[in-house]
């Protein structure tokens, strides 16, 4: 665990209000994205099932966030997935991607409406073309928390997501989630992958938008 500074209360005084200009490796995620050929491999009673899905993700900048001297710039996201066969929700997920410029720390928070949350962490340089964050069950810093049913029936032992940014402006991800399914001897690697294309630009974060409006008179 990284030790906290002696002064844990004083917040930075020189904070740039423009989140979009301070996102480091996350800057290329800002905006709205869509893809129609995502692939999901998930466990079923009769064996692994492969599904092709349609995915939309919206990343919008938030105002800078401080934990005392610790400063984050970030994006709030909403991920929604359907399939060609059904219009109903196949997967829904919300959370934040956060960047700490002072240390290179990257965080992803995950919340899904089946009763599961996680905080995944990694390190990246400001111009990185690849970001990897991960979380493990039982960790108190960057861990996974689930309902009692999921702990028993589909226990999530680890989570890892790799983002790759491409020269054509698209980006891809691969998620690997290790599950222990009740009654099975070996863990199951639940995997999702997709490549997304931009369909909309990001809006300025609220603080930056206020300042821009004032400057415009």
C-alpha cells in the first residue's frame, strides 16, 4: 500500500478545470462509441456459450476530484449491450475511469445491476497506446464485491481489462473474468472483446463549461 503524505487534508490549489485536457491516456475514450460485433463467452449448464452483441458506450468528463492532496481527472461511463436476437438489455454497466497525473495511476470502477461492484487499478503513461487494469476478490484496495448468491454460484476471483488504442481512431478491449462456477472443478475464463467506433463527441465537464460561458460573456 502506498503511504499517505503527512498532510492528508490540504487539496491542490493549482487545479486545471479542463478535464478533457488532463485525461492522460484516457483522453481517447472521451465521447460516444458503438460496435455491432462484440463477442461474449460465458458459462452455461450445457457448456460455454458464444454470443455476438451490439454495444454502446458513453464516456463524459467529470470535474476534477480531490482526496486531500490526491487529484483525479476522469470520465463517467455508461455501457449498454443488446443482441441481434433481442432488443432487451443483455448487459448494463456504469462507473468511472480515473487518471492520477502525479503517479500514473489508472482506475476503473465497475457497477452492474446484478449486485456486483469492483475497483480495478493499473499504471500507464500519458501517451500510452495500451491500458491494463485488474482487480482481485478479497483485496481491500482494488477488489471485487458480490452478492451472497454470486459468491456461491458464480464467484468472481479476478477481473482484468486491456484497452488498446488504434491509429485509425478506434479502440478495442478484452476483458478476462475468472469465475468459479458451483459444481465445477476448474475456473471458467469469462471473456468479452470488441472494437468500437466513435459516434459522438464528449461534452466539456461542468466546471469548464461554466468558465467557457462566462468568458463568452
